[in-house]
């Protein structure tokens, strides 16, 4: 199952934005400033927190569905997710999510401790590229772990997503209608994914 909804849209945009950050770092001192990179990273973290909220909602729905079907009390050889109880699922996801947060903090630590007066020397630039690459890999692994848990028992639970409804929940949960988040997503998604957001009237 592909989680074709807000969670996947957020994940793809976050991954794409980190990949583009290397290009931004390459342009620092030419057409970009280190401040522009720092602002973009701050925006990334803000969207990541939105991802975490979407993740929480998905886990709650998934656990509720599986609990209703009794899928958390099967035998060890069950092909579904039965050997893993709800608390373990939450622990694994939250613990792995903390490693992503720690990796993001590492980027800001480098900016604070190694960037002197906005001047980005090659050594520090390489440190930042390595840090953002680590963050991108950790986040991608985390999202795959999350989706993997939710798809293992899809044949039994019939757990499906309505892309429009799920993305609509993302909008409704934001006090400002998530306008800036939607616009940020659209700048970091391909044309097909952008069309999934057009229904909400966000300007690109």
C-alpha cells in the first residue's frame, strides 16, 4: 500500500527539500547567503513537526483499527503485525523519530558553532553537507519504517487512505489553514503531487 495522503506528501517534500539544500550550500557566497540556508532548515523543522503530528494521527487510527480486529494478539508465526503490540509500535516510531530530531539539531549546532560571521569555509560546508545527508537518510528510513508497520496487515485490516480526506485533515488542524505549509509543500513536490494540493486553493 502506498500511503497516498498528507503523510506521504509531507515525506516526499521534506526529502526533496533536503536534497536541494546541498545546492543552496554550493551557492553560499555566490547567489545565496548562509542565512537563507538557515531559514530553509528552520522551515524544514517546522514542516517536520507537522509530519510528526500527521504520523501520530495515522498511528492512532492504525492501532485502533488493528485493536478492533484483534490483530495484536496473534501467534508469533502470524504474517500480520500481531506479535507487535500497540505500545511497542509507538515506542519504535517515537524512538526512531527522536534520532531524526537529533540529526536535525546537529545541522543547527554546526551553524552555531562553526560558521563565523556568515562566512562558510569549505571545511564547514562539507560538515553541513554531511549533516544534511545524514538527516535525509535518517528521515527516509524513519518514514519507511512507519509505512512498513501500517502496511504489513493491510490485507486483514483493509486499512486504506483517502488522499483528499487525509490532506484535508492536515489543513483543518492548522490555525491558519496551513497556507504557508501547503505553499512550502508545493515548492518541493512534483507536478502530480502539486495537483493533489490544488483542491485546497493554495497558491504556488
